[in-house]
C-alpha cells in the first residue's frame, strides 16, 4: 500500500481520562493523533463530528497544555512523551 495515501491516525496511548503528565483529555489526544496523521482542521472536524471552530479550540488547548505554539512541535512532544504512538 502507498503510505502517502494512508490516513490512519496514530493510536492514542491513553483512551480515558486526563493523562497525568499533560492533563490532556481523550478528545485532545484524539485530535493530536489526527494532527500527527496530517489531517487539516476541516478533516479533523469531519472525523470527530464537530465544527472546525471546535477543533481550533481543542488544538489551542493541546498547544497550551503541552507548552507549544506549533502543530509540528505538539506532534513531536506527543510522540516523545508517549501520548501518541
């Protein structure tokens, strides 16, 4: 299979409750996994069944809780800390 068309998001490590290291909620982790898979905010909204505005709020919350301001850095921290794999 051509990996460039594989849009399977990375598996969130913690399915329930906040993670103690970052206080990320399950929805935050799911959104971070989708960001890591290269999904746009519109695609994440479609996948999660919510509005693009809600996705923007979740992504901002992830940035704040991880202490970053970029998608790339948030994804790198997510992998490094074992939040997503």
